[in-house]
């Protein structure tokens, strides 16, 4: 039963559905992730597009922050333009316990990056993403993750957008 509409101006539009999607990392960590597919791309309703799509891996900042389920303007904007959008709560994301946060200790550009690559590999294996058309986008730590992705795994990403990302850990830590 609908209780209320928090954004009534949006009720006249068809929005893409965000699906909570647990993805396992290579070392067994379960990462709660959120997948948004363009409206009309999954005609049989199996939460997989009818053909692999270009995908944007949208990396949250922090890293001691998190992605959550709900209305996300960036997801809607990108899905409206034909992209699958995947947001991943990689190790270090908050809200999953102290152990989850501590698993990121000394892992910037290490296991935290592996988590993002594991999520991309999952999307490619599930035929959600076209492996030749994957972008990585993020701000703050997400921008840092974008630069790491483009530098260390350029074969995975067709392009990336760093939004105010950390580009030098030494100067970041000294300031």
C-alpha cells in the first residue's frame, strides 16, 4: 500500500528500478551492490538486460561512506541514456560492521580495487555489461578509485571520470 510520495513531481515519469544485488569478492566478502538497468532493457524481467549494455561503475566517496537503495539521480540520468549503472559497497564502506571497514586498512588501490574489478567481472559474466564499454566514475575516494582503475587496469575500462579525486596519497595525508 502506497503511504506517500516523497517526490510527487517524479510520479508522472517512468523511472528505472534499482535492484539490491549482493556480489562476492574474490576472497569471499559479500558486497551489497545496487544495479539499475534502463527502462525496457529487461523485457522478460529476469534482472538481466536482453543484451549486454554499456555500463557505468559508479564508485562512492569516503571510503567510509556507502551506497544505499533508493532514488539516485545519477543512476536515473545514466539509465535514461542507455547505461547499466552499478554501485558497489566495496570493503571500507560503512554500515556493514567494523570488520568490513577494517578490511580496507592499507588496501587503497589493493583489495578495495580488486572488489571493484570483481563487481565488473560479475556484471560481464552475467551478460549485464558489454566488456568493451565500461566506464568508471567517482568523486573523492571514488575519483581516486577511478584513477587507480584507469592506471592499473586500463584494459577493463573504456573511460573514466574523476570528480575531485585524491591523486597523490602523500600530499593528501600531509594536508
